[in-house]
C-alpha cells in the first residue's frame, strides 16, 4: 500500500469543527505517510453525553465548509446511516470493505487510550488497524499504551476544544479566531450554541 491510498480517519463530533481540528488534520497530512484525512462526523459517541449536540447535518455542513478548498481532506457521513450508537469497529469494517483499495488508519487523541478498553472490540481494532495518536494534555496511561499498532506522533499540543468554544459563545464572548472565518459567520447567522 502506498501513500496515495493511505487514509487517516479522524473521528469526532466536530461540535463545532475548529482550528485545532484543522491543525491536527494538516499535521497528519504533512508529517505522516497519510495521503488524505477523512473527517468522520459521529452522530453520537457512546461514551459521551448527547446533550448540547448540534444536529448531525449542521455539524457535517460546517466540516464541509471548513475543508472545501483542501484536496487533502474530505468528510464522511457514513455513521449517520449506521445503527445508533455507532461503534468505531463497525465503521472501520464498512469503510474497509467499500474502499478495498485504501489502507485506513485511525487518528485519535492520546486521551482516548484511557477509555479505549471500553470500546467495542478494541483488540480487533488494534489487530487490523493502526492508530496515529496526537498528544492531549493530562493524558493518563491506558491498558493499551505501548501497543505496536499505536503510533504516537510529535504533533504540537493543541488545547482548543469544542466545549471551550461552545461555552464561550454561551457567555457571549467573541470566539471568531478559534474557528475558520466562514464557520464563525455560519454559527452567528444560525445562532448556534448561544441558547443555554
């Protein structure tokens, strides 16, 4: 498998997508052997609360707006069509069957290792796929830390979070520089996150 077919799957709620997400995707596209990064928008993370979650189609629209002029990136709504809650192993299996010419790699924050043992079939994921980790602050070692399928990258530490942005908007703060300009305008126009 060569670089032209090696594809990183960046799973997330992207509620909303922000500059930190784009920086991570950009790092993975430029500093690893990945040819493309796909933003897999998750309708519901089984390990997270659903309250405060914007409708799936709005989050997908914002991802599409954020990456529309970058050929290294694309979005995927595959998990919208799968049973809820969606599980990563099922998505990986479906995508691998549909795009058999590609080699898929997961992109995840190092904080995911703390709860990775709670995922559906974590051993199967590690047997079949590699995970490229980017550092997250305050990460504790997990059961699978050090596994040969888990590759730690030297991506810069980015502490911007969607929850920080949502909280700022709720508090009436100007968060425009944490997001692509078009996303900030869309959020303002639609009055997203401003309601408590």
